[in-house]
C-alpha cells in the first residue's frame, strides 16, 4: 500500500510538467472558440441565408459528431492531405505538421460550435425593449450589438460558457490519441515505462481535479463581477 | 431651430400589420412647448403611432418632420417606408427622447451609465460633462443617491424616473411617452407623474400616450382621441373631455370613469 502511494507521488513531477500543455490547449481553444462562436451565432441570427445556413450547417455537423472522430479526421485526413499539397512548401509547415496545431484547430472549432449554440439562445432571450431603447437613442446597429446585445447575452449565459470551459479542459485528454503529450498522454507514457496500470492514471486524475478546482475558483469571481447587475 | 416651425409634424401616417390597417392617415403637429396627449382604447394604434414617429416601426406612408427636418425615406419592396440615410435617422432619433411603458433601462449598466450612454457615445460629450449633467438630472427626478445602483435594485417608479432622465440627457427636441405609468404599481404612479408635470411646467415639448385622464387634462395643450387608426377628435382637454362630440368618445370616457 505504501508502495502504491509512493508510485503515485513519483508520477506527479512529469504530470505537473505536462499540465501547462493541457491548460494551453484549453485556453487557446477556449478563446478562439469564443470569438469564432460569437461570429457563428451572429451569422446564424443574421437573417441572411448566405450567412445563417452555412453557420447552421457547421454547428449541426460539429455538434452532431464525436470529438474523437473530428480529431482523427483533422489529424490524419487534413494532415495527410496538406502534407501532399503545396502547403508542404510553406514556411509554416514545420509547425502545422505537429499534432498540436491540428488538435488546437479541432478543439477550437468544437468549442466554437457549442459556444455559438449557447450564445444564439442568449442573444435571442434579450428583451426586445432594451434593444429598442438603444435604437431609440440613436445607436447604430454595431453600437447596439457591441454595447447592449453582446454584454447582455454574455451575462445571460456566462455560467454555461464557464462550465463548457471545464468540459473542454477534460476533453483535451483525447488529444493524447493524436500524439500530444498533455496530461493524459504523459500518463500513458508513464504507464508504458513503469509498467504500472493504475498509479499513473490516479495521479493524472488528481492533477486534472486540482486544475479544474483552480480554474473554477479563478472564474467564479469573474462570473460574479460580470453579472453583478443581477438582483443584489 | 426656426421657432415658427413645429417641433414635430406627423403627416398622414399609414401603417398596416399584414392586412390590418392600424393607422389610417394620422396627422398632427406639436409646437415647441406643446404637450400633446393621445388617448384611445386598447388596440386603437396609440403605441404604433408613437413608434412610427421614431421609426421603431416603419410606416407604410406619410412623413415625420422634426424641427423642420423631414426623415428622408423611400419605399422598400414590402411597401414600408425605410430611411434612405441611416445616419440621418440616428440623428433624428437622438432628437426624439422616448420613454417606454416598461422603462427598458439597460440591465447591465448602472443608473449613471444608463444616463450618460447617449450623451457620451451618440452626442460625443466628454464623460465628465455628461456625468455632471446626469447628476443634475438625477437630482431633478429625485434620485441623486442612486447613481451607482443597477436597474434591478430599483422600484418600477424609480426605474421610470431614471428612464426619463436618460431621455432628457439627450436634450431632445421632443419627448415621446408611451403610457409611462401603466406598468407601475398604483402607489408608484404619482412619483412619475410629478416628474412629468414638472417637465410640462418647464415647457418641454411632449407627446404622451396615457390613460391618466387627470394628468392629461392638467398638462395637455392638445388632446387627441385616437379611434380605429384615425384621429377621431382633437382639441383642448376641456373641449374633448367635457363635451364629447360622439358616441364613441362618450363610450370611451364613460369606460374610464367606470373603471
Ligand atoms: N408588431 C405587430 N405585429 C402585428 N400586429 C401588431 C403589432 N403591433 C401592434 N399590432 C396590432 O396593432 C393594433 C394596435 O396596436 P397598438 O399597440 O398600437 O395599440 P395601443 O393603442 O397602443 O393599445 P394599448 O392601449 O393596449 O397599448 C393592435 O390590434 C395590435 O394587435
Ligand atoms: Mg400601447
């Protein structure tokens, strides 16, 4: 039993070293997903078929298929395809060849699709009166969007957006399947090297848990600050 | 502004929703300092008329002239009038201060931010100047100690007074009120009426849809009875209310008295 605990503790340094990569995946995909998701939601609600139909199709397909399938398709499919195309000559190719780029792309698009759906609902739920008050005072469409609609929409759905970030964090474990040595990938390497099955996994779970708790603790005050206008 | 020009001319406004004609040619004028009150039964088109004035609703035909300047429009393919020049429309809207039945303050902004939003971002005043003015307005509506509150922390009557201050902060040519007291609990009505009465005393030009007959009688220079999308009767409050010239008007006034 003592050995068991020692083994777990021995896994921690390597895992902690891998945690920043997990955070990087989460934060980059989280930010890109938020920005792209906002545009998607606006396109979806634009009333212009040329914008709303592609946005709807993208959201439908991405949300309707497993993330693992998307990861494989992008990593093996897109990676292979680009590897045989002119892109290979590009100075960017050495970076693009890495699993990380493809994984970031896959996670960002996934997050964008989910955020877009959440934001669409939040934008639609804003009271018409507040938008009319903005128009009536002489705001342009962009001012109304930027100063009234988006802040209210984000305020409405902030709890969902933050819990989606936590889900994203945990789903980055799948990136280990496309050769990325984030937390989960590192745990598997330790498994192979140490021939221990459970200890690396338990240690890995612990680190995830601590990261989730820390991230939640960081986001809570932000959430409170951004929604302090609610009853209080 | 030319003082001989009416502050607001509403000319032959028609509006239909689908096949129902809600406004069937409404015209009236308000000169500087006038208070025009619009009364009429539910569904007679009062809100629609007010919303056509600042183009929250697009009329099907007619013209709106503010301080001598007409809102330039063309017909779109659905038969509605749409503004030709969006920048002009925004300028015109900035000169028409609207107060809504449901206040419509921006939930995510403090009282102060609600009031300075227009002056700072539409009129491009400095924040400092806008805040000074906002404090004076808050004082005027009796809420000088509430500038850091959010709308959700205020009663309905307080919210409506902030909404009035927000509209006043734009120093509009004309104020538009759509039943400013009908969403309020009865005990909160008078605090809002007090503010409106004060504005009338200051000779603010106002167009007000209301069911508050006592207020309308007291402050209106002109009373308009809107019925089925047409101006049925207009005149001084005494003319319209004391000698109703038709059954419909008698019926409407009787209904109010009975209520
Ligand atoms: N956006 C809309 N679409 C379709 N019909 C509408 C719309 N807005 C108003 N109407 C209809 O137009 C008519 C006039 O409505 P309006 O709101 O102007 O009446 P009102 O005189 O303000 O009534 P109230 O005293 O109840 O506020 C009503 O029959 C209403 O159902
Ligand atoms: Mg109405």
